């Protein structure tokens, strides 16, 4: 579908995460009409297109190692008014997959950027988890090791929102163990494996149960972990919590005003409330 010379169209097309029957008619049409289809693995995408009855589609590899190098070539096609479709191996492009940098560059160049929505492992796992869906965050893959991993785990553990994470099957047990240590044994978790495929599994329980269940298990296939939010994260601090924080600051030598200001900022309460409690704490401590 070649257009007049000028800014072309970049189309992000969602593809099945397992069941090939999930390729939508609109996605099929977009892939058939595109002048070029950028994909992670040309062999995998060619197999999908062949299964759908499409032949002669022009493919270009675009993956995590060559995306930046491919941007200029794609922009050249768009500058000619052409339509370029982007797919990942499975699911929605640019969601923990290549495509994001290309989208930014195409939009900056004045191309039309649009999407054919469809399968997403993130949303599929979230909606079948049974955990709250009104507020959630997507964390992708956690760092594999070191301080960066510990910091990210701590952030996830302390978030009030339901968290969705991707994980490699060989690292699932370690990740569940790290989450158990950070969140405690009773936090709810769901492990969704091979979604939409023949051996789909949705495991639900606590982190303690999950860590035990997957510790020695030979896990295979695509894995998504859905973690319940921290029930304490959105709880407004009550007076005893504020008083304890104030006591620590005062014992460290802070003035009433400084202690109240620091605690108010850290706990998200008014300076007046913190100062009044600090004053009452000081008075109660006087002989």
C-alpha cells in the first residue's frame, strides 16, 4: 500500500502470544497491505504469515541488537510515503520488545503512527489473575543480579499497585524467592505460564506457597508473574506512626521544627500536624 511521496505510516501490529487463531482479521489485513514488515525473527514471522495464508510479504529484521541501526532505513521508507508494519515475536510490539525507539523516531519525523491492538501477555495475565486490576504497573524483566535487582525488587514490593513481571522459566524460582524475602510470606501472587497455548497454567497462591511449589520444578514456556500490591502502601499514617518517626528525629538531636518538617515531608502529612504531635511528645517527655 504505497502512498504519495511524504510522511508514511508506521503500524504496530499485535500478534498471537501462543494461539495462532488470535491473529485478528484487521491485523491480517494490515500485514497484507504493508510495504514492509519489521519483525524480531523473520523465520518466526514468516511462519505466522504462511499459516495465515499470506505470501510474498517483504520482511526486515528489527530486534534488540539492531533496532537503532534499522531506524534510518525504516525512516527512509516512511519518507517515501510507504506503510511499514512492526510486529514482535508475540504480543504487542514495544512492550518489553523492540519497537519503542523506532516509534519515537517515526513520530519525530512526522510519520503517522498507529496500532492494530490485540494479544498482550501483560493484560492476559492480569485479567486472569484475580488480583486487582484498577491500578497496576508493568515491570518487564527484573535485572538479573546485584544492587539494581535488589532496588527494583524493593520498589515492586512497596508499590500499592498490582505488578506484572516477565520472567524466564529458569529464573522463576529465584525471583519468587527474592519477592518472598521482600514482601513476606502472605502476599498473593499468580504465576501464568504458556497463556493461550495447549499447556496453559495459571497458578494462584501466596509467595510462601509459590516459592515452595516452584523451587524444584522444571518450568518451561513463557512465564508472567502477577504480584498483589502492598496493602500498607496507600494507608495514611496514623498518629502513633508519626510519633515514632518524630521520636527518632528528636532523639537524633533535631529541633522540634526540623523534626516536624522532615517527618511531614517523608510521611506525606501536614507540617502543622507533625509539629503539634512533636510538641505533645516533648511535653509528655518532660518531668
